[in-house]
């Protein structure tokens, strides 16, 4: 009931949507609600109306940037926050195709990594210096053994090479989740069933898979821009692989416990054994080339 009233309130008048978007943009850890407002308005009322709400939702971030000069909050909450949600919502509204949404997300993410590499002469050195500064600050509060500090330094050196890509990947993932929630509201109150059908059919285009494979080769050869951008390109394939697994579980009409177990294992792997996510990526790659859903009759009618 509360969710329904919230949805009706922000869709009733532009002022209501602007009010909610600005208020939640000002609240730390709740600014994602502002993105949901932007996404839902764009999906329901179109590009122009969504853009108006996006501008107002971006206002707090612009003010913070102007007064503090801090770029990270602006990039996280505005550039790869509300504006990215708005752009992705436009594409989703016109195509109802999450595969294209993920491709566009990856493209914009790669552009972000490229801009960072053009703006900073040695990006990995810049990140390593930043991490070292943070480690020094931590040592003033917590005593760190010399052996642990040495291991952390080695780890930070490796992390610095892909730090920009990882950060933009998490920003992009947040925007996708926010758009997914906005689509969920539209699914619940206006287009029942649309989200499930779209989510089960996420399959990366063959061209995207070929680009990804080529990028993997370049990333192994050159530890610069190509390697740094890899996390951004991996994200769509992880999500496409999850979609495939979910579609298989639905097609097999398995009990809800299987879904719960799958997502528990997925979360555990993501936090403690992220390398195993490569299995999901490989599934998405093979699905792109073979089309498991069509071959094994996991069609729209069977996975309702």
C-alpha cells in the first residue's frame, strides 16, 4: 500500500516528483530513491519529463561539487547516478530490451575509464598514491603489523591497475539496480509481467561477445586502459549469465528454494570467491553464441 501511494504521488504532478527527487538526493545512502523517481518518470512519461526531474535531482550534487570541489560524490550520484539512470531508462522505454541497456552501460563505462586515463598521466600510480595515503591514515588509528602492511601494499599495487574500472563498474551496477527497481514499480502497477519476461531474456549480442573476447586479449597484453576497463565489460556478462541461470530454473519449474539457494551462493561467491564468477561469464558468452533459450526451448511462453 505504501509503495502504491508513493508511486501514485510522484506520478500525479511534476512538483511531487521534483520534491521527492531533491529530498532523497540530499539524504546519504538513500539517494538511490531519487534515481528510482527519475527512472519511473522517464519510463511512464517520456524523455522530456524525465530530463526535467533529472536536472532537479542533480542539483544537490552540483551544489556539493561547487562548494567542496569533490568530484567523486558528483560522479557517483549524478554522472553515473541519476543521469545514467535517465539515459538507460530512455533506451529501456523504447526497446524493452535489457541486453541493449547493458551494452549501453558498458559503452558509457568504457568512456568514463578512457576520460580518466586521458585526464591523468599515470592512473595506476595516482590510485596507488591515493591508497597509500588512506593506508597511512588508517595506521594512525589502527596498529598494522609489518607483514600485513607489506601484503596490503602488494594488493594495493594490483588493485590500482583496475581501480577506475572497478569503481565505474559499481556505479554502473547501482544504476542498473535502480532502473530495475523503477521498472519493477511499472511492472507492478501498470504493466504486469513485463519485468520478468525482459529479465529472463537477457542475452548479449554476438558482436558484444566478440568485442569482449578481443578486449580480454588486449587486456592481457597491455596493463593500461584496456585492462582497467575490463571490469566494466565483465558486468553485463555476469548479469546476462544470471539471467540465463534464472531462466533455466524457471523453465524447469523448480521450487523457490532453488532460487533462494542460487542467490545465496551467488552472493557468497561475489564476496569471497569472485574468480568463480567467470563461470557465469562463460555461460553468458556461450549463450550469446549458441542461444541456449532457443535451442532448449526456454522461450517466453515456457518461462512465464
